[in-house]
C-alpha cells in the first residue's frame, strides 16, 4: 500500500514533518524562507524536496508539478506566530490588523490559499492560541477557511500531555477534530537531558564557554531564577532561567535560553532540542542563535507524532504504515 503523502508549508527545521515521517507518512516537500532552517530541513529530510522561498511566490501548480502531478493527502505547516503572540512587544493592538495588515500575519492567509488550491483530504495548521484570542479574529479565520472550502476546527493541545519535557500549548487548526490519547507520564528536565553529560559524540552538544564573571552570576541562581528579561507585549519575560531538574521546562520560544539545572552554564543546543523531544540524529545548521531559534519555533516531535498517529488510524483507518 502506498504511503500517505504530506507537504509541509513553513516547515522550519522539521519538527512537524518528523512526527509524520516517524508514523510512516511520505514527506514530499517542505517550504521555508529562512535560510538556516531550510538547510537544516534539507539535511534531515534528504529524500524530500526542500524549497527555500517566500510562500507568496509559490502556487499549487508549482507544488503539484514538483511532487509528481498529484495533490498531497495532507498539508501541514506553521505560519509565523509573531503577529499574534503576546511575546512580540510590537504586536499590533487591533487583533484583526494582525491577520490582514501585519506582513507576517498575512502569511496565514497564504497557507489558507494553498490548502484551498491543493484540496488535501486533511490539513493541520499550527499556531499560538492567541491567533484566536478574540471573537473577531476567530470569526475572520473561519471566514477565510470557509471561502477556501474548509470548515475549521480549533484543536488546543498541550505538548507535555504527550511526553514533551517542556510546556507548550498550541492550537492546531484543521478540518478534523484531533484528539490523540494522552501519555500519563510527564517527562522531567533531568530525565530528558541527564545522559548528555560529556557526550561530545552527539551533534550540536558543544558547551559554550563563559567568562568567570558570568559563571559567578549563574552560580547564584536557584531553580526558577533568571539572569535577565526581555520585553513582550504584556510585560517582561524571564530569559536564562535556571531549570528545575524535577519539573517540566517552561515553554521554549525562539529567543529562549536556559541555565543547566546542575552546572553553571547554558544548555547546549542538543539539550534544548531534547526538551522539544528531537532525536539526537536530527542535526541543526547555522549559528548557535539560529539553531536555538529553530528549536524554539518547532512543533515538538512527540506531539507531531501523536497527531500523525491519530490521523493515520482515526481518519485513514491505517495501522500498518508506521516505521
């Protein structure tokens, strides 16, 4: 039986795609404008076509021609959340303007355009819950999806319910209800990263050398304490938090950085990737800041896997495609 096919719009480094690949789906194509993310995606999905381009330049005909002449079964993707999230200090005050006037916000409309043209059996679009925080914004999204032939369902899922070691609540907008069975066991920071000590054979696990002054500052931090703050739409947000090893990590954003629970240093890129449930063979390319950003802007892999499994079995009635 031929595998179900997937196209990933706004694919980033590939957290969303990876869960689907783990469940036996064939990832045909990924698109992202970010250079380092697209390079990481291409490296980790060598049999998938990777396009580094602005999605405004892409038509459904381009996609169908590239993937062999047939539309994909499923379209996934994560349009930029910056126009909607309160973590963005420059978020527009008017919620509707975030969708129609913010240049990045209009990329959500480009995603909707493409699913309307591609007509997949299932689509799943991930974003922050703030994308539907007002009635007007939610109704606008419903109108846009309906104009393109789909009635959207807003599925709110918590990544930690599926074994992710960090908290993350996201909305997965789809034409289906998505209700994966939850994992009863929560995974703590220590359980996720403790075996990485001195593992220099694992990619992206290099320790950043710090000055004595910075190490002294860090040494004074207890669990939950932080070095500094960054400004958000709703106030200041802590950065460089000392993680509690016996609890979940806080939500990981693109600009999130953390202090190791037991050592006076920053988390390595690999340790941060573990907190988003990436396997160790998933390699990140670019500067360290770009690598951290790729991780923070991802769909956690265990959550993507749970969604993919649910779609495979509940929607397509297939138990036999997982790898």
